[in-house]
């Protein structure tokens, strides 16, 4: 589904990703771990198409197509979803109307009929249960006045409504207390499917206690330096990142 | 040069620092002739309609409160140049008398510019008297049926008696090349209320002066406005709120979205007289610039001679929030639509305060018509 080869990305004149390779297949969950500043969030954002991120080399194919050539909205309509580490507050834009516009943009793109208000509301009410989000938040402005946990749950809720094929979750566990983490993780697990791939970007191992990845990658200085089974995450938790980095250097 | 030059604001007049009417002196204007309009081309009325065609009252459909009299020529020395121009050149004053203790409903003053070749200069004058405890919604609406580059200098004077309540809704959709000056002065007695909602979409050169004198204890006003200048449009609002006595309240919020080649000017003056303690005056002006070639000038002015007052003002000038743009796009919303959504959100906070549902809907539609790819925004209403 996603095939990244030798990807190089500059942000504000500085090279952050320095030849990254990654392949993710439908149905798989990959965790990208790594120390701060290793390029984890840059990877998530460049795949979603954030303006200002300059691709200087390599490629990223999504379902065989050049993902990097697509506008952010086109990627979204094709089924790529980014759950933000810091969801943006947008005063004056109603959360539920926004979601309806989003889902209908996707459906129009796919040549499907737009959802009417009734069907949309039914869908929303069903999916919101997944993340135990208070329905009253639906009629507020996007993320405005939401707590940190509510914002993260809102991201997973949006994902549940939009049903992407490739979900990129950027530090979705950060800033969550243990109860919220459980809820968010349960939401993510419920959305696992043979047709859907997920990339979890995370600094800590704790999310992976609840969402078991198929593969764990260690990102360091802009490259994936080690990949392994879920147990690798545990090892990183106890031993830190230094040994992997050392190992990569000496290899 | 034409005869207007004697009356137009002079260079150096501080009240017109950002807005020059000098170009008007070089144009050829005709005096308003009895013009005709095809009624079918006019927008549906919001209430009883007074129809002005090219500045002259043509029809007073179902507005029994309406009369006419000699124009008011006498103005204080402090009046603006354009107000003095109106007083000098007006040919009559249309009067509206709302009897005490009545609800006059909605009265619409529709200023329609007919489809004619030679531009017309006109100086309509309207005097409104609102009796004690009376209530009226006054819609001031400017539309163009052609592309005539008219100059309209409108003056509205309003006396609002004790406990009376006036809602003023102004929708300005003048012709692309038109110049428009409006001067509205409302004087409020004890416990009277004046709320204004002004939306400026059209015109090339627009100057709106809005003055509210809170002359009676407990009088209050709320002034809301939106400017949407695009290419070759200059929209200037000057407000002046005078807190003359104790316990008077004012709220003000103007928002401008300025596109490439457009300019918005906002000058908000709050005057608090000596002894007007207990004054509460809140003012906010926000500007959204959509292009490097867009300009906004904003100036709050406070002049306070009382001790016990609560006055706050704020002004912002910013661009579209790029983080918000990206967020919307990652959810499948296209660039143009995302921009429109954010612009809509920016102005909607003010539009939503328009209390007359018909007018609000119509104004919102007119605003939406200015936004690209706004079809999606249907979802947001």
C-alpha cells in the first residue's frame, strides 16, 4: 500500500529525512519509534502533504501512485489520514459540519452519493461511541476549548468516520492519561482491518501495550536504522535508543 | 473640475486621512432625474419599502410613517466635510416618524441605482424620529441595477426617544465603480437602544460614518460590521460613539476580509464626556488579509474625560491560519474551499448577530457569493 524509498526531506533548509525506506502493506500496523528530533513527525507530515516540506530525493508510492505529487486534499480523498499530534483549533468552524463536508468531499471523489443529514448523523452517533467522546462536543468549533485528551479522541473519531485506507497517527498517545490512552487505543484497534494500514508514530512504548504492531521500526537521524517484531519496542523501553543508534553506526 | 470640488474633503483633512474623494472632482455627474427601474429587478423587500431611485424617493410602499420636508442645512462646525456636502446639496429630507409605544416592524430604505449612462450625484437625506418605547428595524440597502459610477452621499439623522429600540441593518452592494458616502447619526435618550449591522460588499470607494450619541442614562448601542473589499475596492468605516452621561454602554465589532487589490479602513472613536461615569465601552476590530497586495488600516481612538469607566479596545491584522488550512486539507477539503471556510468562520461570528432572519440569510448569501468554491459551506450553515 505504501512504499517509501530513499526519501529525503528538508524543512526550513535543514535535511531531516536522509534516505528513509519503509514498506507497509494493507492490514498491517507499523510503529515508528525513535528519539526526539529523529524525523518521526516530519515523516507523518510529509506523507500528508504539509506545505513547506521540501522533498529533495527518493519516492513514496501509495497504491502504486506517486503520493508526493498529490495535493493534501487529494491524498485525503484517496484514503490517507493524518491524526495530528497537535490538532488545530479552528474557531467558528463547527465540528460536525466540518466532518460532513469532509466525508462528502471523499465520497464525491469516489463517485459515491453524498450522505444526507440523516445518514450522516446516524454514522456520527455510531462512531462517536468508539472513542467515548461527548456528543455535545460535536456542535462546538473544531477542537476549540477541547481538553488535550478530547482533541486526540476527536482525531480518532474523525478517522472512524472517514474510514481511511492508510492512517498516519502522529504521537496520538502523547499527553493522554491512562484512561484516555485505553479509550484511544480501543478506538484504534476497532479500526484495524485487513484493508487498512496504520503507521503509529510514537516516542514511548506504552501505546504499543494496547495496540500491538506487526512491525516496529527505529528512526534515527532521518533513517530507519532497525526494524523488528513487537518485542523490539519493549527492548527499547528498557534499554533506550542509544544501543540501536550505536549498532547502526558500527554496521 | 466640477462643482463638487467646493464640497469634497480637502487634502490634509484628518478625517479623510486614508480615504480620498479627490478623484470625484474630475468626473462628470448629472443631477438625479426621475429615473425608472424595473420592479422585477429589485430584490425582495424585507419589510415596508421606501424606494429611492438614483437618490430620489420614488415609492413609499406601505410606509405610512413617511413624509417629506425641507432638508436640514444647519450642522455643527465639527460635522465632517461629506455631511456638510449633503446638507448643502440635498433637495429635501425624507422623514420617518415612529409614534411612541408602537412597533413599526421593518422599514426598508432601498437605494437603487438605475441602469443609466451618465453617472449621477445625489444627496438623499433621511430624518427618523422614534417615539418613546417604540420599536423599529430600519434596513438601509444599496443596490445597483447597472454599472453606473454614481456618487451617493446619504445622510440619516435619527432621534431615539426614551426606551425606544432601533435596529439598523445596512447591506451595501453598490456598483463596482460607484462611490458612496453614508453618514448616520443616532442620538439616544434614556434607556434607548441602537444596534447596527453593516455589511459592505460593493462599491469602489465607500465611506461610512456612523455616530452614536448616548445622551440619556442607560442608553446603549452595539455596532457590528463587515468589510469585504476586493480588487479596486476601498471601504472605510469611521465610527464615533459619544458617552455623554452616566451608565451608558457600547459594544463594537468590525471585521474586514481584504483580498488582492482591496483596502479596508476602520477608525473607531470612543468619546467619554466628563461626568459620564459607569461608562462601559468595548471595541474590537479584526482584519484578515488574503494577499500581500491587500491593505488594512485600523485605528482605535479613546478620548476619556470621566474617571470611573470600563473601556477596552483591540485590533488585529492577520493572514489565513496556515495550520488550519493544512488541517482542513488533510480531511479532503480543497484549497479554495478551505480558504472560504476560514473566511466564512471569520465573518460569520458577526453576521450571526443580525436579528432579522430574512435579512441575515440574504446577507449571508451575498457574502457566500463572494467566496470561491463556497458550495461546500452549505454544510456549515
